[in-house]
C-alpha cells in the first residue's frame, strides 16, 4: 500500500468511521448468514457471528483500520492546534503563525454577529 500524496484528498473522520463500522456490520451479517445456511438457530448464529467477527475484522480490515487511525490522529492534532490557539487568544498572546482574526470583542455565535454589526 502506498502513502497518499499531498494532493490526494483523504476522506474525513466521519466518513472513515462510517466505512469501518459498515464493514464490521457487513462481516457480522455475512457470518450470520453462513451459519443460518448451515442450520444454526438465529440467536446462536448472531452470537457466534459477533464473537467470530472481532478477530476476523482485525485481519481482514487491517488497511481500513490503519486509515481510521490516521484520520483520528489528524483530527486529534487539528483539535490540539485549535485548543492551543484558543488558549493563547484567551491569555492575550498572539502566536506568530496565527492569521489576523476578528477583534476579541466580536462573537462567533450567529445570534451575536448581528449585534456586533450594529455596534460598528
């Protein structure tokens, strides 16, 4: 598997989580269907499928899990940067790499934006 180039757009965290969850559910359904065809009762087939699907998904979905780990890492790093920038603004510091932002007395809330416009 090759690593993506910087120009390739990676799917977001929500899309990656949804894809991984759908793959896991599909695996449980597949194992359940195979057990039902073998004559196993439905409840037993679902319980066995849940138990068997866990180790199978670790092997079968290794690449998908790696992509999920990457998306989680990216989201965690982005949130850490945003949190650090917010803390710096609250302390009154302006980081050197931060872009010029709106005045501190302006609000990001949609309901407050109209009031901010009226004050100016």
